[in-house]
């Protein structure tokens, strides 16, 4: 068997295992009735989008880094 | 119509494309995906007024955001944002003229829920006298593993048109007819939100961004040493690379404390092909009190290295291929300290409003540059010996939110 075929088989087997893993998803270790604290509005990462997007826009226009904040802002020539 | 040329290859039959093993694998994947899965965002409306004051720049204006479900599976959103800018910043004083302008931005989007999958898309249009930007974004979000995990993949695309304003001999400000540039942006993101314990949730975000086109600020200048002339330096146009690729990765952890309060810790690492490496760290504390109030406080620290082609003062004209003096590309660190309060109240005679809050937030931003000097003081200290520049800014927000 050529190396390419072996590699294809190995990748296919890995994908198959991943798919089967999806079928047999792990039992949730935090049950729905245990999520009272997580459901509290203070636990939201973005409780007030209108405010967080604005603040991020202010900082992004003054800093060199951007991205990976989970929000999408429009482009502008703001500096 | 094909008139001549090589004969078309015979179309392959589906059965010949894949081996039986691969076909089984694909079938399993197709069966598995729909079994995985979301909740649409709440219906709400926000009206905000923002105000920024720092570095001889004031920016203020309104922002409105409305989100409404249509049926059980579709949520629509629309927003409007405005910046009224009055600028006499250090850059403007050095190489341009103080100005007033208005930037307006509209956005619209939707979220469509199918099973545990949420499809989102939207469009953002921003325009100011010398800059027009259009952005579209798309994402797919999947809840899985008993809703403990949410995976989101996103893509965004931006098209910018850049102009340069000039003042005519009559004193009228208009676009320079000889200057019209473009910039394109692509962004690819992957986010994983994971419930870790009954009190702890984590977010992992990664984003790859590519920018191509005119990426400089057309008004800002570099300066190079000119001993014996004027203030000891001469201004010249910036020369930027036409491409930039950025990688950003972040982790956010949110923890519900033993009393009703939440602590958030965030870290982001950023690196791009211009040589900018940045670290961002933030801590937030949220505390509900007295039944109707929620208070929050935040501390944010940011640092970055300068771009490889950045210099505050180049030794001579045409010193290198690319030259920049945009202070966003300098080495600096920033501190941001913020506090906010939210008061929940009932709106009389409006039973359709489920909940409403009045909110205020104040942030103070301090930027300390390591290699960006106050060139306006060159006459007093000599070019290259001016004090390092510092920026202090106050950021104020007041907004009303209603859920309906």
C-alpha cells in the first residue's frame, strides 16, 4: 500500500471516529436544572451589545490590534 | 456554446467518485450533523448617547439598535450609529487642519434558527465625507453536547473607498479629485463557547484577518531629520505595504461567585505581518444590588510593539521602502478603567414592555507611547528629543434598553 493510500485511510478513520464520537456525545456534566447561575443575565459575555460594540470601536481605532472579540464592526477611517 | 477544443471528459458516475468506505463516512457525517444544535436573541431596543473626549478630539452621537423576532425561527436586527467629530489632535495640528465631520453608519442583519443551528448574516454601511465602508458578515453557530458547547464559524468581507479632503481657494472642503483609493478586508473566525461547571463558562475565539489595498491614513505624515531647517524635521507622505495579515486569539472566562456576582477574565494575543504584537488583559466585575441595580467595574491593560516600518523620526528622506508614523503602529501601552450602573424599572401604561433599564457607563483611557513624541514641541526640545506623547481620554455612555 502506498504512503498516500495509508494517509488517506488514516485520515478517513480519524474522521469516522470523530463522526461516531458526535453520535455518542458525552453526557452533559452540567444538567439543565444545574444551570440556574449560568442563565443569570450577569453571566452573559455581551449583556449590552450596544455598549460593548461602541467601546470596542473606540479602542480599536486607537490600537493596532483587532479581532477575536466575537463582535463584527463596520469599517471606517476613524483615526 | 462550445465550438471547438478538447473533448469534454466523460462525467463520472457518483458511485465511481468515492470508495464504499468514503461513502459510508460521508453518510455518517450527514446523519450526525442535524442531530447536533440554539436560542435566538431576545427582542430588545437600545437607544444610546456616547461621548469621547481626549487628545483634543471630541466624538459624540446617538446609537440605536432594535432586534425583533419574526415567528419562532427568525430574528431581525437593525441599527443606526453616528459620530459627530471635532478634531484638533496632535496629528491634525502637525500635518493637516482641525476639522468637524459626521460619520453615519447603518446596519441590518438576521439570525435564523434551524434545530440547534443558527445562521446569521448582516450588512453594515458606514459613510463619512472622505471614507465609505461596506461590510457583510455571515456565521453559522451550532449547539452541541447537551447545549454545553457552542461552535461558531464566521466570515466577514469589507470594501472601503478612501478619499482625501482638500480645501479649495474659496474655503470649501471637498474630495481631492486626484485621490481615490480602495481597501478590501476578509475575516475568518472560529469561536467555541463551553460550559465548564455550573458556575464557570469559557469562550475561545480565533480570527484571521487580511487587508489589501490602501491601508494608510492619507492625512498623516512621516517626519525625517533636517538639521538647520525649521523645527529640525521635514514632513513627507507615509508609504504603507498594500497587504496586512493579522492573527488574533482570545480566551474569556466568566465565573459566578458564591454570592450573586460575576467575575470575567479575558486575554487576547495578536500578531500581524507588519510586526505588531499585542497583548490585551481585562478583568470585569458585575454586582447586582438593592433589587433593581447592577453595578460593574472593569480594568483593561493593553500593550503592543511597533510595526517594523514605523519610526517617530526617520534619519533621512526615502530611508526605506515603507515608512509610517501613525501612532496606532507605535509601541505603547494603555490602561482603561471603567465603571457602570444599570437601573431596572417598569414603564407605566406599556404592558408590552417586559423589562427596561436605564444605564450609564464611564471609562477613562490612558495611552502611554514609548516611541511617539510630541513633535509640536520640537522647537523647544529639538527634533527627536521631545517628550513622549500621552493621551488621556474620557468615554461616556448613557443608554436606555427595553425588552419586549
